[in-house]
C-alpha cells in the first residue's frame, strides 16, 4: 500500500469514527469569536468571512514546533522549505498565492520588509512562546486590511497581561540537530486592573544540518548550517480612565544563520537578520456600543549577508523601515446595524548596499494612505451581510479602490451558507520601483475574488464540517518586460477547494482537511501552470486523545501531493516533478501537577525521504523534548 493510500485510509477511518461514535462532552459551534474578519469582536456565525483560529490551547499542544511548522499544518497553507534547517529561507503560500499576496499582521498591524524584492515577512522572527493565538482570514480582504490582502491575512496575536498580579511561565527543550530552546515569560495585572504587562524572552540555538545536499554519487560532506535566535516581546496596557486603554509594545529578534551557496553546492555563507517593531495602541470605549481605536507602529528590518566570509568582497546590507498609522471607529447603531470607518497611512523607505549596486532611502521611498469603511447588517432571521469599500492614494501612481460584498445566512444556529465578492490590491514594492531594473511608473496589482461555502455542525454538536470554493483573478501582475525592467502586464488566475472537518468524541478529538489548488499565468504569448512547489492536492489529519487529565497524546499526518519545481540546469530553466510524500508525527504531554509539564514531539517517525526543493536536504526522523513550568 503506497503512502497516499495509507493517508486516505486514515482519513476514511477517522470520518467513520466521527460519524458513528456517541456524542459526549465538548460541543462544537459556529459561535467562535474572531476579530480579524471585521476588526472588532464578532461571532463567526455572524460573518461570511472564512476565518480559522489557532488557540493558545492548540499552541500548548504544539510545543516542539516553530511558527512556520504550525501554519504549515493548516488547510490552504503551504510553506516551502519548512522542513529544512532552523532559520531556513521560507516562502508561504495561502491558497496557492505567492507570498506577496498574503498580509502578515502582528496584533492587527501589518509587517513586511520594505527592503526585500517582494512583500514578505520572515516567519523566523517570531517565537510561538510569545503568541497567544493566530487568526487566519482567507480570501480578498483589502477593504479592511489594505495592500497585500489578496489571498488573505494571517494575524498573529501576541501574549498580553494575565489575571493574577504575577504569573511566571518558562520552557526548556532540546532535540535533534543539537537544537536547544529556552523561554521565560512574566505577566500580570496590577493596581486593580489599571496596569497590565507581559514580558517574554526566547533563546534558540541549533547546530542544524547542511541545507544543500551533494549530487547523487558525490561523497563530499557538506558543513552544517546553524541558527541562533534571541527574541523579546513586551506588551503593556495602561488604563488611566475606565473607558480608555493605552497599549505600548515592543518586539525584537536577532537571528544569526548559516546558508549554502545554491542547490547541490555547499558554502560558508553567513547572515544576520534583526527585526524591531515598537509603537503604541489606544482604545477608547464608547459605552457598550463600540470603540475608537488608534495605533502607530515603527518597524525596522536590518539584514546582512556575506557570501564570502573574511574577504569583504560579497557583503550585502539591507535596511528597511515601515511606518504604519491607523485609526477607526466601530459602532453599533442598533441590534441590526453596525459600522466601521477609518483611515490609515503607510510610509516605507529602504537602503541597500550590495556588490551589484546601491539604493538609498533618499530615493527609495513611498507612502500611501486610505479611507475605508464597512456596514454590517444582522437580521433575527439569520441573514447577515457586509458591504464596504476602500479608497487608496499612493504617492507615485495615484489612486485606486476596492470593495467587498459578503452575504451569509445562518440556519437554526447550526448551518451557515455564504458568498464573498471582493476586490483587492497590492502596491508595488520599493525594489520594483527603484532598483536598477525597477520602474517608478508601475501601477498596483489588482484582483477580483469569488468565494462560496458552507459550514455546519451535526451529531449533537460533536461534528463540524466546512466546505469552501474560491476563484481569484489578478491583473496587472508585475513582471519583467522585454527591456528587463519591471512592467504591469501578466494575468494570474487561480481557483481551489477546501474541505475541513472536526469531531469531538468524548476525550478524542479529530481534525482533518483536504485542499485543492490550481492556477495559471498568462503572459504575452503563452498561458502555463506556474504554482511551483505548490501541490494541487494536500491533506492533513490530527488525532488527539486526552487519555487522563494529566496525559495527552496526538498523532498528526500531513500529505503533500505531486509538485513541480523550476530547476536551472545546462544554462536554462526546466520543470522537474517532485514526488508526493506523507509525514507522520507523534506528540505526548504529561502534566505532573499544575506547575510542571513534560512533552515530547516526535516528527517524521517513519523517517520518510522526501524533497521540498531540488538540491536541498529535508529533515529525517527528528524529535524535540522538554519541560514547561507555570507559577
């Protein structure tokens, strides 16, 4: 029996169990409260947006994983190079889209390195130890979330103050590839709730393994590619009045890493990435009807690479700065009507010095600002709809707009059908505008998205299913023209399907998904499939069992279908097919008492041999084990 049949058998068996077991304890509903869909707390049953949440409880049962590994196990997300050495250069794909079409947010504020060749945030910059929950909003959402929210938004919500005056949490772990991690977190609420705080620090060190692998038959031993991280997260809240909260924050990470020259080629190359984000949030409560929210964020992305250490001939420096300011009001007019209206402003600039040239922030800069708003209607009959729009003005190309229309219908609090019609946009980045091959006359990339789906609960609220179909068309895709400068020309058309299920059978929890994604790029003279390293078919299954109150076990399986890699060989690019693979993981967690918890995460327990990128290694069977403490 091949690996695909094994996975399909597991999925089928899991579904049969879910459909026949007697309903017990925990109930599954459509009423989970989310914030990213509307920018204020709202039950998922009252919106047609597709939002999935990774809770703190979920994260506590994934202690052996980094942020990228956690996201890679979600429906509709594929992260390439996630199974390489710690600190690998990864690319994230939501619904098959390029990374530039997904907005990464930290506590609702967008973060992306302005000095990169595309819109991107390094997922290595954040540790799961400092995260409270993650909300994944799928589909076009530029109306409320601005540039880049073409395929969706990943909102990473960090830890805040607790309920006690002082809480102390910590973690120590070690594992394969000489990987060690330590975390300490201090949080609390003081002065009767007038001040709360959360201070967290994470250290990670891994000797790793070689990212590149030798050609078949080559007996040379490549050097290990290591990674070291220091990460800090600070959140505070000051409440000078009953209806006012002021929230300063700071995040910092320093990552030092080794990397190889290219596929099949070792190298002594070294790099260092520093990420700093600081700012202030303000929330003014408008009685029980709404809020006025304002925030300012300064983010600095400092990257340094050296392709020939000790020679000084291949040093590159990149320094990007992102200013973001936003203010909005959400207000409930009546039991049926709610609205949100606001404005934001973004300013970006970048310096770069490489062996190939220099870009200065004096010239490489831009800004854009927007006005946005949406109206939400909820009927006692179960009908809900959102209608909204955004007007955006850019310092170079001028203006553009987006809209969203999102009707949904809730039946008997158990079944929801929905349709989403929305446009989105992505502004050109500084590299596309100002590099030697750049073009300051570029227009934004514009998209139109269509989405329809169903969510429902069955079997006495012990089974929950969701089915979503989507289509995404992007015009004015930025690409290289005949004079080797960027132009707006290509068209990208993608479509797909996502099926998800969750079942609770007493102390047994089952989650499963299947995702299909396909797409093609249309250029001047041809149309071809271009979703490189992204499978048409992917699936996942997680079985969790609370054996006793103090013992939790889980089995996780991830299937990645056949993919196409673009390989440079013999002076030209050619397509290469990558075989499908299945990874199987086992996790165990034992709680000695309310203060101490022991865990072990065994990954790729079948020691599967697989390829993510041609010419690069992936992890074999590996493990992480550790102890967490809480006081």
